[in-house]
């Protein structure tokens, strides 16, 4: 595996970081200025599906992309953050953007921007729009980076479809300290006369989305009213009730009970995407083949997995907020409920200082045999291992250790085993997940 440091595009991205304002003020002014200088590429995009939400955005789009591609459509995708390489954020008609093309587009955006302040996400989003406008495709799947209303992606005046995945408390320093405030920001992607698919929501968020959609004239296709799903006993599949894709579906290829909710959301989006047809065969193929790294991903055969004793399992998930802690707990419960998969669980975690570690960890501590805290390497905003360990104790953990890094934490577990099979889950941050994937080399 090539080291991410080997890419020349990293030098361009580092230069762009110099332009970052000292204080982030969510605004579209900088984006509009640069898009005008670039000739407004956002006006020349294929039909777009614009998705916001707190959890499940990437997985939902992974399912939708796989279904559309199985039907034969050419699909652009924009997601963030990346895990190992920046190139992961931009997929052009099915393929990750090439190194040469990425460099050329970033430098074009850099020249057009000059020395004006602009955030890293804003200028790279503008570069992505250039790529999408210049490469033929049938559809663009567009994920918001932060919030919605003032997110750099929210410059499309007439997307083909909008979608809002479950909303929870996250990025509160930017979006507000209540569920209603955060939902209002997410609702900012809704557009008049553009269908909006709404995932299951907490009542406070659902009310804000309903009120906003009604006020601006956005037709809602909401879970519980217009579509629904039920999980089959044992999590072996699910029943989707909506439109043409109503029926029974096998468990999706992405692991974890919560992925059924994301798969159902993707089916609802496929049904509401006007001008596109996804038949049952393509939907079934897509749900089975969807791939989304760092979300309940089994690491098997790589450098990190080889540090563990034979018969042990190593898993990785980038979940990092309270709702993510709950869905991870549900995945752990599913493991433990099956005699064939039940085994002791050891959690290794690291978190950014912008998150709420106690709320994330509380559902996990009662299910973990041990917890090991690490700092996220190379991230100034990471909690130290000592800080994270203290949060785990606040969450009720009794057996918490600190490690210098993930390999050291794995080595400590391997050195203190009685030889019986166990399971290790690394979690707490998408940034940590990226570092782990790079270390593992898989």
C-alpha cells in the first residue's frame, strides 16, 4: 500500500490549508466568490442527490451508488472526510479521481482564489465541482460536510432529490446546542419543489423538518408516513414498505444492525429519484455489494490483525457521537446474542476534543471486557490518552488503560490473554479509523 505521504497532491492540499481563516464562520460567501471565479461549475452538474444528517450519510450513499451502478448508471460521488487518501472524497463516473487530475483541479482552484481566505473544505469542494462538471455522468451523489444550510455543498438551487438521515447532537460548537437548532441547519438543504426523503428522526427533529418542508414547499417522503421498514428476526433481512421496491430484502453487505436502516433509506431515495429507474435486481445487487470503509469493517490479514492471537477478531468503526455509541452497542448485542459469535470484547478508542466522549462511551462500557485509550496520531485536536481514559471512567468503565498508540494497545491485549478467542473493536473517530487503515495496510 502506498503511503499517503507519497502523493504530490498532499503538498497542494497543505498549501491550501494556509488560506484557512483563523476562525471558521459558516458562510457561503467565500464559496460563491470562488465559484464565480471558476465560471460557476455548480451550474453544469448532472442531476444531484444532496444528503445531510448526523449519522448514516456515507453508508446511505454507498448503498444508493451501488444500486445505481448495478442498473448501469454512471455515478459521481462526493463524500468527506477521507480516511487514508484525499482521493476517496471524489469519485468520477465510478472511479476515484486520479492523482494528476486532482493536482490540476486543486491548483486551478488555488489560482482562482489567490490569497483570499477560504476554508480547506470550501476550496476543495469547489475543485470537486469542477471535476464533476467536466466529466460526463448520469447522477451526482453529494454529501454535506458540516450542517447543511451554510455547508459549502449547499449551492445547488435545484437538486433532483434531497435526503436527511437521522439527526443527533454533533458539531454543536457550529450548529447549536439543541436538537431543534441542529435540525434547522440540516433542513437548510431542502429546496422548493424538490422531493425530500426523511429517515427516522427523533420527534423534535422531525417537527423542524416537517415545518421547514411545509414552509418552502418541499414534498416530503418521510419514514413512518410514506415509507417504513422492519427488521426480520435475528437481523437476517428486512421488510421495506414504500413504492415499487416494496418487499423482503436480505441483510445488506455492510455489517451492523443499523445498516438495515441505511439500506432502507437508500431504497426510499432510489424510488423518489425522478428520471431514474432502479429495479429489484439492481437494488438487490447494490445492497449486497456496497462498500464503505471504516464502518463496522473487519480487518483480517493486515499488519494490525497479525498482532493478535489466532482466533481473535479485529473490527473498526469510525462512530464518534452519542447516537453512534448506541448503534455500536446494538451491533455488540447482536454478536453476544449468537452463541457462535459470542466472545469477550476489548475496545480501543481515541476521540477528538470537539466530541462528547462520555455520551459516546456510556453504551459501550457495560459491554466491554476492557477499554484502552489512545491519542489520534497527527491530530492536534485529539484528546490525549489520559484525557480519554478519564472520560471512560466518567462513563462508568472500571477497567481502563492508556496506550501510546493502537499497535501498543493490541500488543498489550495479546500479551495478557489466556489464549481463548476474543474480539477487539477500534472506534471513536473517523480520523482514527483512517490512521488504522493506513497502519493495517489492507
